[in-house]
C-alpha cells in the first residue's frame, strides 16, 4: 500500500517539511526587516539636525517599524518619503557645493594678501588643493575651514 497523498501529489511529510521551511524563511525575513528597521532608526538619529526640513522626513522614517504587513500598506508612503529624501539630498549637495566654492574664494583671497609668511602661503595653497577633492559631507569640509 502506498503513503497517503494530497491533491498536489505530495505526502504529509513533505508538506510538513515545506511548512517548516516556510516558517524558517518567515522568521529570517522578520529578523532582516527588524535589522533594516534598526539601521533606519540609527541612520535617522545620526542625520537628525542637519537640516530642519529633512528632520521631519527623518522623524517619520525613524518611527516606521517594518513588518511585512506594514511594508505592504506603507509602500506608497515609503516611495513618497524616498522622493522627499532625494530632494533633500539634492538641496544638501547644492548647499555643500556653494560652501565649498565660497571657502575656495576666501582661501584664494587670503593667499593674495601681500606679506604673508611663506609657511602660511604654502598651507593656504595646500588647503585650496585639498578643497577640490570630492566631498560628500559637510563634516569632511569642516577641517578645511
């Protein structure tokens, strides 16, 4: 006599193994979502205070607890928030480029002052040279100021 089979032609044992595997995958997904939620909260906390407009978006993002159900319900909100953060990033990068250009102009003006000690003039030239290195954050620009 053969083992009982369900409608799909699978034995109860294989269904049980499949269910256990599905449960393990669900647990792994929940653990991953929790990790991503923690990362989002920490990143938001770290970035908070850089820009008042960005702070509102970061607050909403940090309050979002990711679960499969909430992720599905919040997909539109997340897409909108992602767009807003992208706009904030563009504004931040433009502002940073402006600060970088202003600092560059100031350093060049300082370098043109007559009677500067040669060591100070050398340091100014090094700063001007350093200023043209890629900068992705204000914090990398601050030491030059």
